[in-house]
C-alpha cells in the first residue's frame, strides 16, 4: 500500500497540469501580416515562431474567402475590403503540419502556393497552434488575393 502511495506521489509530481496555451509570435517577423496582398500564382510565405511552456503539438493553416465581410481577425487594424460578392471559384486551403516531438519552440517556415484559377478578393489566413495537451492559440489575419 505504501509503495502505491509513493508511486502516486511521483506521478502527480511529474505530470503537473498544463494550464498555459501555446504562443504564436505577434511581431513584424511573423508572416503573413494583416492586410497583406498576394497575386494568384505566387506563394504565401509562412514564417512564425511558436512557443509553449511544456511541449508543442501541431499547427493548422486555413485560408478561406471573406467575400461576405465576416470577421474573426485576431490582429488589430481593419483592412480596406472590396465589395461583397458571391464566390464562383474561391480558394479553400486547410492543412495540418507536424511539429517534432519534445519541442517548446518551433519556427514555422513554409510556402503555400496560391492557385492561378481562384477568385480574387478578400480572404482570411488562419493559424491554429495546439500544444501537446490540447491547448490552442489562434491567429487570424485578413489578406487579399489579386
């Protein structure tokens, strides 16, 4: 019985609950930036530093149209929007990315190709960062595709 109590004490001592969500860098070095414009056929460079106090999990990038002017931006500042319009061939991108196990800091550095045949206009670029225990941080910026 005493051994079981000691084992329980060791487990709780080393497995403290993670109560802190991960962090997505919010600086001029994190791309894309709010209100940035891109051309069809170009790439969107994704450069952001992710950190967590215990261990990072993975991240997801989503791009979707904002032709109806909905909002969920997490960054200050309004962008000049084109007029509302009905999507014909909007770009929808949704991809998960793995972060190597055991990392408390990770520099995302990828390029996302923009298709040449999509609707131009206003889009949202969303990064969802999850740590190893499930806490999530979201960064959403408005961009335009020309």
